[in-house]
C-alpha cells in the first residue's frame, strides 16, 4: 500500500494492522540527490510539547492507517511515575496530513483531547504501544537514562518541546529528536 500526503512517502508492509511496518522514502523529488530510507512502525511519536499551556503528543504515520486502540503512556523520567495513560479511540485513523494530535486541551489541531496530559513534567518519557501492548516507539526527554525511551535521552533545554528530525526513527532519541522552541501541533516540525 502506498500512502502520500506529506514527505516522506510511506509504503506500508503487512496491510493495515498493528503489526504493520512503514518504509519511508525522503528526498527532493525529481533530483538525483540523496534519498533517505527508513523502516519503522506504522505510527511513531513525532513531536511532544510540555509547557503547561500547549501540552500535546503528535503521532505520525501513513494517511489512513488505523491507530485506534494504540496507547500513550507518559512517565516522569526521573521517578518513573506514570502521569498519564491514554487509549486512543477505536475508530481513529491517521488523517490526510499524516499526523494525529493528542492534546491536553481543545485546540484546532487536536484530534483527541485528554486532560491527563497536562500533568507531565519537564523530564518526561512518552511510550507508544499498539493494541497488542507491543512497544512501538518511546521518547525520553531530560531524564537520566533509565530506559524509558530509546537510547540516549534528549537533553532538556529551555525549549517547550521536541520534534522528530527528518522523519527518521533510528531508535536513538538524542539523534531522532531536536529541541523545538515553537510547538507546531498538526504541522511540520520547526527545530530551534
């Protein structure tokens, strides 16, 4: 299955099931330049902002992919205490933009509103699990590396959030994500 709607283009292997994987191709169309190839879970964490006002988790995936029943768990990355557990609505699918926004309050970009997200701290971890409870992506920011994320945690900074860099998922948070001073829920990430 080929899904487009935003760069990169995704080819979904295994149909549209929780065990599917996406192959992402990214580059400048019509050029002979370098292209990036990335194999990842159908849904991944794309951007997270925790600032007490615009708190949200943005997921990315091929448009039309079902992500109902996926679960977001937020943890305090220092103590390991769970601060939120959000099960996505059963019929939820990734929209044409390739993004789904789960926000602490109703905003124009929010696809799902969950007030429990507002309880997060500056040192946090977000884990995404599919309906079979398989961990498909994890992000740790500002923690001490207890293994709540993938690889080295993203360093905490004065920024209000972090965004995935170039749509890549190499299972290394410090390389996959960069600080994002201006959160962009439902839109392309803008790094500091």
